[in-house]
């Protein structure tokens, strides 16, 4: 529980979650057969482009977390979420990048997607992650490979994932089952 939530009533917390969920449900743009045939893509770009929707999402994510030292946002919409939540919480933010986007040395982790495979990277130096308490953010939880790979990167770097949060969870793909023991918050589950 964040320091914010500790002083708020359950009613206020529920109201914040309801507002964020309504924004996500109203503004998410769905595209079938993207990026490959058979995949139904949830595009949260309209949610992030809407001032009220974006604020609702950031407030919800920032207030559902325990005390953290650093917010990590996963490439690419997670960068936007991570920056906003970190600013709200008064912490730093670290971008978890797709392979080849950071200068070496890097720590890398390959993982499977529902439509292929990929790799994520974080800096291997310049940011001391040892003992840091990390909030991990992404836009959508589908099969769970991306979030699990990012968590593994931070754990291998000596950090602790104290919570993870996503805007939208696609429950039928069972991505939650691939996550660690950390609390995982989803604003909307479909």
C-alpha cells in the first residue's frame, strides 16, 4: 500500500479505480489481426492522449503501490506511464528498452510474445539497482512474457520488484500466472 493509500478511505480508493477503469474502457481502441493475424490489439494511445483519462490512470497507478525507490516503465507506452507515476510519487524513472536501443553495457533478457519473441534491456552500469525497490509498469498484460522478463532483469541486477501494475489485463491469455510473488494491479481486466 502506498503512503497515499494509507491515509485514504476505501471509498476514495474505489472511486479512483472506477474513474480510471471507465476512462480505459471508453477510450481504448481495438484492432483485430494486428500486429499479426489472430491477435486482437488493445491500443491505449487514445487513453493517454486524453488529459482526463491519462490523469485518472496515473492517479490510480500511483496510489495502488507500496513504497518504492524507482519506477520502471516498459517500452514504449510504459515510458509514459512510468514518468507520470514517478513524478507523482517523487521517485526516479527507468526505461526498460527493447534490444539494441541502449548503449552497452546492458543486461538483457529474451522472452516469448503471443506473436513471436523479443528481448528487453536495462543499463548494466550508471544506475545502481542493488537493493532498490521497484514498481514495474506496462500498458497491457497479455501472455505475461514482457512483464516477467523485465522483473527478471531487475532481480538479476539486485533490485526487488515490490509491485507491478498494468492498465489492461487480457485474462484469457493467463499472463498473471507467469508473474512472481509481487502484487500485480490491473485497472481493467477483460
